[in-house]
C-alpha cells in the first residue's frame, strides 16, 4: 500500500512539473434583458510552483523505498 501511494505521488509530481498549474473556466452572465441573455467564459489559472512537483516526486521516491524495505 505504501508503494502504491509513493508511485501515485511520483506521477502527480511529474504531472505538476509538466503542466505548471491548474486551469479552469467559469461562465458569467454579462447581460440579462428578459428573454435575452449573454454570457461569457473566463479562463483562470492557478500556478503551481515547481517546488510542489519536486517535493511530491521526492516524497513518492521515499515512500517507494520505505515500502520496499519493510517487505524484506
């Protein structure tokens, strides 16, 4: 179980380093005149520091190593 969590952390860390952030879109109503409505989509970005990805990869490696040592 510890190895699985470690592998997942490594994968998420590599993805965080490759993507660099989380992107999402929201819809906002800009005009509402009875039956007439106008909406717009806005893109938002939450940047992730490379330190977060590196820490996840390092923690995942530590968990994989710790998981393999306890099984012996």
